[in-house]
């Protein structure tokens, strides 16, 4: 950036995105200073680096902003844990949240946890998972249904 550029010549792109060709670095710095902006090396070429006249602080801010947006765009796996005797209101709340997550592009994993004597009524947990798959059928696709571990994974459709 600016005086730290060691190359004697640069391929200059001015602040209006016009290619000015190969110019001496000192002359490019004068042009940048007259515009009140910075001269930033965008790409180190084999022979001549490409330099652009721009506001360096604004450029860094936009790069960070793009990076944050890319991180938020990554789909994540949301996890919902239930018990086999879950109440109707809790069930509907969790299913509606799962529908929202699927519409946003996230995968959803439902897990039914059994404790103590609940292991004797394993069929109730499997029926609950079947009901979840049926209720989320419009919002997502079934990725995996593990009846042994009592886990259902849904992906966005």
C-alpha cells in the first residue's frame, strides 16, 4: 500500500475503474494522492503488479463484510432433543421452529432420548419420529432415519 510498494512500475487501475496501463509507481502515487485515496496492490503479477486507487479503509471493511456474509451463508445443523412423552404444545413449537430452520437452508436433527423405563416403550419414540417426518414432509427431505439410535435428520427441500 502507498509507499510500501517496492515495484518500480505498476499496472494502474484508477478510482473510476479505468485501466491506465503500466505507469511508474511514483507517478501512480501522485495520482492517488491528488484524488485523496490510497494506492493498493491488488494482485502481484509475475512481471508488473496490479495496483488500484481506492480508499483502503473502506476496502478492508467491505472485505470483512463479505467474509462475514459467507460465514453466515454456510448451512448448519440444528439439533432438537425430545422425550417420547412430549406435550402437544412443545411438539408443535419445536416442529414450527424446525420448519423455519429448513426454510432458511439449515439441516435439522431430531433426537428422542429415553431414560429408565421409557426404554420398554421404544415403539412410542419411533411413532413420534414418524410423526415428525410426516409433519416436516413439505419443508424438507428425509436424509436419515435411525430407528436404533432414535435419530431423524432432515435437509431443506
